[in-house]
RNA sequence: GGCGCAUUCGUCUAGUUGGCCUAGGACACCUCCCUCUCAAGGAGGAGAUCGGGGGUUCGAAUCCCCCAUGCGCUACCA
C-alpha cells in the first residue's frame, strides 16, 4: 500500500459538532496508527454559507483535542494551498478539460426554473431526478446564442445514462448504483466556484489522499465521484464511510440538538482525554470490554476493520461518567496540583461574584483533594465547594434541625463544639477526636452530631468529609460559623 | 416517491471463517457492603426470545430471500 494520507475537510459554516470532529478523530487516529499524514483542508466553496470565525473554531477544536495536523492551515505543506477558495483555477481547469472532452456541458438553466421543476416533480410524485438534462442536448447554435446574451452558466457532468457503478467501501463492502439513478451534477457553479463534488475529487487527487474517511451521508454521492475520477483518468482513493452520530431523536446531528459543538464541551468542563476516548468509542470498539483507553493506546489499536456500520446516538451520561474516570485518573497520575490548575478557570468563572478575585491557587490545591472524586465535570466544582470561599453562609435554618436531635440538644452540641475547638491542634484527626468524645459526653450518636456541624460549617448536608473540610476552612472560620449557627437556632422558635 | 445504507439490553457496544452465546462488557437504574453526609470503590440484580417472517443446516445473532422500520441522499450546500 502507498503512503497513507488522509484528510479532514470541513466547510467553514459554523462550529464543528461532535459528528464532524469524530470524523476528524478517526482520520487522525488512522494516520497516526499507520504512520501516515493527517491533512486539514478547508472546503470554503460556498460563498453564501460561509461563517465568520468558523475556520478558527475548527482549528481550536482540533487543537483542544490534540489532533495535530501535518499539512493544512497555519502549517502549510507541499500540497497546498489548503483552502479551496485559493485553488479555484485548478478546478476551473479540470472543468474545462471535461467540457472539451465532451464529458461535461454548460447549463444555462436559471435556478428558479430548476427549483420550480423540482417542485412540480414532487407534486406529481414523480421519480425525482434533480435535473431534467435540458441543456445536455442543447445545439451549439442555441448555446452560442445564450452565451452571447450573457446568460450565466454552470458546468454539469455528463453522467452515463445506463450501466452500473460500483465501488468497494472499506466498512460496508461492495456498493452498487444504477447509473440511471445518477443525475448530471453541477461541477462548477456559475460564480466560478466548484461544487463539493469537483473540488473534493480534484483535491484528493492532487493531495494524493489515499483513504477518504467521511460520514455516511456521502455514500450516495460516491458513485458520482468514482465516475468523475474515471472521466479525469485518475485512480480513486479507498473509501470508508463512517456511521453517523445521531441526536437523541435519531436524526442527523445539528444545532437544534443543543449542546453539540465541541468547544461547548470544553467549556462545560470535559477533559480532552475523556472526550477523545469517548469519541473514539462512537462507532469503533477494540473488543468486548476495553473502554478506557489513552491516546497512545487508541493509536496503537485503531483500525478501520473495527469500525461499526450502524449509526450511534450520543450518550451524554456515559461521557460524564468517563470524564469522572479521567478526572480521578488525572489526580492519580499527575497529582492534585495539576487538577487544581485545570480547575482554576472554572472557579474563576463559576464562583459567586462576591468572592474575591483572583482565586487563591494555593488554597484551591488544598480544597480540590476533597472534591475531585465528587465531581464529573470541572464546571460542577464551583457549586460544590463555594462554601470554602464565602464569608457569609446562606442556608435555611431548618437544616440545622437534624434527624434524631431536638433543638435544645443541638444548641448544647454547638456550644460544646465552640468550647472544645477553641484551642489545641486543628488538623482533621484532632477535630475528629474532639467531636467523637463530645458525642459520647452528650450521649449522642456521632452521625447526627456530625450532620449538625456539617450544616453549621458548610451550610449544606452533602459535603466532602467533615473533619478534612474543617481543617481546610481553618479554626477561625469554623468557630465563626458555629456561632452563627448557634444564633440561628436560638432565635428560631421552631418546634 | 426513487435510490442507498442499516437493524443485538433504554443508550454505546462484543459477538474473527455458523457450534465455546442458556448473547459478554460499559453507562444509566435498583439492592447490598464500605461509611460522619455526598461521592468514589467493591459485590450483586433487573434489562435483548439478537426488527418480523420464511428458508439453508445436525446446528444461525452469524448464510440466503421477503417484509417492516429507521436514517441518509435525492441543491449552482457541504
């Protein structure tokens, strides 16, 4: 087999979504596995749909996932340029060549006529062909007239009227189409820009792309591409049509499915490691049990043979679980400081405004060990640990009425805490010792006592381990909060 | 409507040339253990007559045919 060269060829019409980027990932994994090249090519041939900033967001998404490209925007390469809008002369040249060899023709039909024609066909429920081939048989004289009148024209491919076109798909096997189903697709639009079909064939040829791995939605147009290669006298690449990623409603993923853009996942606190791993599992599997795999492992094992044929629905729950796995793994392998470093931006943006900025990184490193295994997304962190940063706790005094303890006992318990925590060491073992003996003296079970103090000190019922939490909060803050809780209890006349 | 592709637990999937599948794993769900709460972790449970119907075969989720359903394409969009 020749050198492996694959490409990711997005069109800059918006933020890449999960499906787009999964295609990029598969191409990248394949290239890295085979020691080949991963090319990024921007297919900006639709002037109308172009979106400002889209290229940047595409590259950002790739960078975030760590999908480095060997050729393409910013890095260049020997096969450039990598923006189709800069290769117009190439496409025009081959459109002209096809015209001259009689394999294409000029079409002067106005798009209004075409859409009207399609509407009528649909109305009559006719076997729809998108174009009635009117200009295919235009006499040279008539064509000349239209030309001299300045009627704009597109160049259409003269598709064979009969026979069949077949090709091997690496994932689906042999695919066959009757040529009678094919229409005369436009190669060059009247504005001089190529359509996807022409541009993709010309570019893949000249960029020496060996494998075209693209979404399933392209399967239907592949025979036209194969025919185009033949018309140009070129050898087509190998094709692998990837199963699509569907929205929860099982339809093609689009903006209307909510959180689908890749960058959004970054902003919601997903780790790139988890994202890469999870995306790789959408349509590909190593075996019947291995799921958590790092980048290197993915590269080592990736193969087209193990790509599945069936479309997949994106399962957010599982992604979140996997992100949790990676968070814990990150702490294990790279330590708390690294986790804190990644968490910091989310704290900066997610903690209440009244918390002083910048957030103290040193302090965060002491807190995150208590929180990292209680969170699946970095963005969940602020809400989970905000009480470490607030001066005034805001909570319902009713929470202080713990099950198994009446108001009087609670008041006595808080007073006991205040008394005994005023001096002596304030590390978590010392605190625990004090609290346990206090429970014993008051004839209380430890559980309810701890629950009461938990609410007093954090304002909530679910928190990291109490004594560690108190140690990090520090004696002063704990005492102040215990006093405040006491005051709340005393002033309340609740039953 | 036409064409193409697909169809295994709710979801992601394993199921190499038919037998080891009374269909395996994971997420989510439930129970229990651990435990100061919440998590994490551990152990279990429930959940798929492999879309349906016909074949072929000693034997089929795996091969063939038909049907159904879903999705995709059917643009001078990609």
